C-alpha cells in the first residue's frame, strides 16, 4: 500500500494510481492575470491512418496444452508491440523508420548535407527547419502549399496471446493462455507503407524564425484467426503444442506539423505547484521556482516598503 495516499482506492491489490492535477481555479476572476509565454504554435497539421498486414501459417504457441484437454473455443486474442526497455536497439523491438521528402520547399542543410534539426516539444532533435519562396502567397496573406511523400518502414516483433477455453475429459472448463513472439519483418526487408500529403507553410520572409517541420507516428497491432474458425485455424498435436493460422495487422497513426516560434499572451491563475508528499525529517525546504512579481505601481511599492521600515535605534551618547 502506498505510504503517501495516492492510490485510487484503499484496496491492497489495486496497483494503479491517479495523476495529480496541478492547476486549480476557484472561480474568482480577480485571481486571473495575463502572462506572456514563448512557445511553438502549430500553423498547420495533417493526420492519417495506415495499416499493413501479414499472415502466419501454423504459428507455434507455448506452453503446451495440459494432457487430456481439448480446445473448446478462443475467448480472446491480444497483440502488443515487442519492446525491450533494457535495450532500445534490440532488433526484436517493433520499430518505425519514417522517411519524408517534400516538394515545393526544402529542408535546411549544413555544409555536409545533413538536415538541420532543432529541439522539439518532445525534448529531442525532432524538428527540421524548412524554407520556401512564399512571397506570392504572402501578398495575399495566405500560406504556401507544400506536398510531401512519406515512407514508413516497419520491422521487429509483436507478442500474440490467446486465451483458450479448455475442456477436460470430465467436462470441466478452464481458461488457458498461450503466447508467441512473432517477427513481422526484418530490418533488411521491412514492411513498407507509403502515402502522400499536403501541408501549408507560413511566410518565410516576414519573420525572424523559419518554420519547422515535425512528424511522429504511433503503432498498434491487432490479430485474428485467419478464417475466424477455431476448428480450422487451431490445431493441437499429440504433445499438446498449439499451432494456428493468424492474420496480424500493424495499425499506424501519423501526424505532420508545421510549427513556428511565437510569443503569446495567456490567462493564468499563477504558477503551478505539485502537491507535497509528507515523509520528511527536515522542517524547511527550498523553493523550486521564483515567486511571482506583484503587479503594483513602483512608487506605491516603495511607499509601502518605507511604511514597514522601522527607525534604527539611536546610539547611546558617551558620558563626559
């Protein structure tokens, strides 16, 4: 059980938790102030879905079915990406290599021909700086269209689990789970998905910063029996080893964004503070962020400061 009381319920077997909300508003509009923030604004974005499929014939699952049991039906089929947190370069990790080329604009490059990359919202060098001749559309106060081609190379493994309803010779039923780690494609011969897109580019003339291009994809996998028939798609040999015919689909959601650095004015209720977890010996702790500057007239602040000052004590005069 958590010592800090952040669990959802007092149930000892509840292993999940809720995140803390760092921002609160009591409804008092007098506590709202304006604050300038220096951020990246999304000028345009496009999103699309892609899918790739692969069939597996007589895929072997483990462990073996217990003796004197038969498969009655399949209760559930689960599929998830293979990921090794101890080695992000593990060849079994399901990996997406995204390659994007554009027409109507260009990515800035250094003297060695490498694309210039800057830090994005994810904290990595995930943004490329773009340039295009936008003067024609700038006169109309409109953006310049840019066309692109995306190629996604997929390789690595997925983990498939089957929940089987078994029945023994006495008619007793039990749920039995088998699994397999299957390879979708090798890095040398990946599964390749291609699509086209159009995106809008802001002015590159009337700005101190050139627009940036960023992209990201997320993958999921789904598995099903090839013919959706347990008797035809699953077989059990004499040793109890299960093999089956499956169709596995890799489902992708990709998004492209054009972002530009801007300064915005936002309404704020003040700095956010994370809740404290009380389990300490120290009586005082330092602050993490500076205090907000109080908005008041400089002269008034000075007068208030002078009012709070006390006159220094007089020194005693020496006796003669």
